């Protein structure tokens, strides 16, 4: 026997089910532009039918439907696409940082331009050529002194900016480690909350969206592996487990460098990009700049001293055969009778071969010195303060003459018109210098211009490679994210179509309630009145 109110219950279930679908559609539409939101869908299923009672089987044909129920409100998301996105996102974060750092390095060196290091170095060489034209002119000597000071200041400025960049990268490493630790703590907390909610039989869809969004952010910072287990996400960064259910293991920024990161299995992501930029790009560039400056001042090079050159007292050379020769005694003993090929140590060594304008006769001194007394680098190079105070201390001549005194003694004086040393220093720009004795490439041995061009060229190639890799990785990330959004993202057109569909179904169920109400009214109020 059928229930009188069975149809009313069936229509009511339809109202409730369609109302849930409308509310879910409203939730999707409201979050269409919410970062990390995953669209949700109501799963409908026919509610369990009933049978009319019977001893062996139903006494009525078939089964009587009881309407509709919704079994689930689920997220539309594919784990495979999430894994793909995170795998590409880590490389995108890495190359983003590398490209940004190389751009900053290019800005520091500022080449080619009219205001970079190359400009002041060229002006330094040109000043020596001008001095060679008038070696006894104090104005020309003052120009050499000022140009040398400007070149040293330019090297100091580059070194300062590189140190600042190194410090900024170190600070960024610390910030990124703190960000990683913050994200892992939030993910661990969400793991616990999701486990609690779903343990009560509900679906924590929005909490899962929050957890996935945080995991996506984490994947850009460091290479991670995500495994979902019954009690939540288990996340590994490299070979270090940083999230296990409601426990987060913090990374430590103290002492973290490229080699330490390799030991931890960290090989991509923004954190790795900062480490590689600091410990490889910036440090290598600092090393190259220091080698270039030290090579210019002290680097070995070959030079042929012409016959007639008068060497200063105590001058010592390493000859091409490896032997050492020292020149002492009077002017005659120190005057070369034939050409002599020797090895000289940079501008400083060359400057010591000449004579200044001072009286009595004085040989040249170190032209450049370090501020702290250590090896000369880009950060501490400066013109010798004694030369900076007196331009007459600049050596330009390599020859002297003697005059006889009234007491029959002789006095040796500088030949002021001689410009041999000024010419040699001016020509040093095209002389092959040993910048790094451990290298046989142009980076180790070559002219100053070759070394500088090689250094800038390598930086440019690295910058181009980083830009190319970044653009490629960006395309891959956008492609994977596009595929993921096509599955998980909210389409307003689709949601509006669903809204109309659910609205019509709701209206139809409401109409069923009205119809059954009329039927019941007839049964209750209209039946059994015949014969009254």
C-alpha cells in the first residue's frame, strides 16, 4: 500500500538537493577570482527506493523511487596536474632569481656605456700618452694623478656595489628560509584541521584549497615532493622532510651556502637561485674584478729594455731564462749596453724603473697601493698617497745624466725630457699580462682590454642564457597552469548554465509540492462527502 504523503517527501528531497546545487554554484561564482580556489560540484544520486511489503517479494511491480539525495560536494582537481605545476614552478623560481641577479651585475658594471669602468680606464691610458708628449709638464702629471685616482675610485665603487649585492642576497636567503618555515607551519596546521573536519564525515574543500595554494607557493621557493597520506600532506624539500602531518621541520639559514644546499638535496627554487647567485655569480665576478685590478698593478708581463736605459740602484729582474740579475753601482754600471728582455710586475714594477722630477735623484715608487696593507683588490686599491700629494713623484723618464761639481765629484740627475717610461705605461693597455697564473685562457693571460672584454662577454652570455631559460620556464608554467585551470578553475558561463538548470529543477520540485498539496486537499476535504 502506497503512502499518502510519499510524493510530498520525494518533492521535498528534490527541493533540498537542487537548493544545495544552487548554493554550491553561488559559492563557485563568488570565488571566480579567488587565488587557489577549486570549483566544486554536487554529486547527485537516486535515494534508496522502497518496496511494498510482502512475504516473499513485493506485491507491487517494480520498486517505488523516493527521489534524489546528494552524496558529495567535491572539488574538481587533478593531482597529476598539481605535481606537474609544482615541478615546473621550482625551476621558474630558480631562473627568476638568477636572471634578476645577472641583470643587477650588468647594471653594476654598466658596460658598454660612456660612464662605466672602461671609460675611466681608457682615460687613464690616454693621460699617460699625453704625459709622454710633455714628460716634464706638471699639469700633464696632475692629469695622470687625477685619472689614476678616478680609475681607483671606479674600481672601489664596483667592489662596494658587489659587496652590497652579496649582502642583499644573503639577506634574501634568510628571508626565503623564514618564508619556507612559515609556509610549512601553516600547511602542518591545515593538515591537522582537515584531518579533524573530515574525520567527522565532512569535506574540507576550502581548507584543502588553502593548503594547495600554500603548497604551490612553497614549490616556487624550494624543490619539494608532495605525498598525500591519510592524515595529510607529507612534504620533502630535497632530501629533508619539512612537513609530516601536523609537524613542521624548520630550515636553518645560518651557514647555508651552495655546498650545504647540495648536501640537503636543494637544487632549484628561489632559495637555490639566491644561493647560486651569491656563491657563484657574484663571488666569481668579484674574483675576476680583483684579478683584473691586481693583474694591472702587479701582474707579470714581458718587456724589452733598450740599450742606454739607466736602471735605478738595486733594480732586480727575473730574466727570460729564469735567472735573476741585480743592477748596483754607479751610473755606468747601471746603464744597459744592449737590449734586455725582462719580466716586470705590473704598473708598480714598471713605475719603479723610472725617475721622478725630485732633487736629489729619486726612482719611482709603487704607483698604486692598498688601503689596508693587504693584497691589492678592487675594494682597497688607491693611488699612492705620496704621489697624490706631489705630482713630481710620478716617474716618466728612464735616463739620467751626470754633472761635475766644483769639488770634482759628480751628481746624477734625471733627464727630464726623456719619456720612455710614460710611453711604456701608456702601451701597457695592449701588453699581454698574467692575470691568473693557473689559467691558460684569455681570462688568465692576455691584455687588459682582452681580459675586460672577456669578463663582460661571459657575463652577457650568462645573462642571455638566464633570460632565455626564464622565458621558456614561464611558458611551461603558464601552459601547465592553464591546463589546471581548465579543470579546476571557475567558468562563469558554465556556472550560469548550471544555475539555470538547477533553478528549473528547483521550480519543478516546488510545482510538485503544490500539485501534491492539491491532491491531499482533495483527499482530505473532498472525499467521503457523498450522501451527506
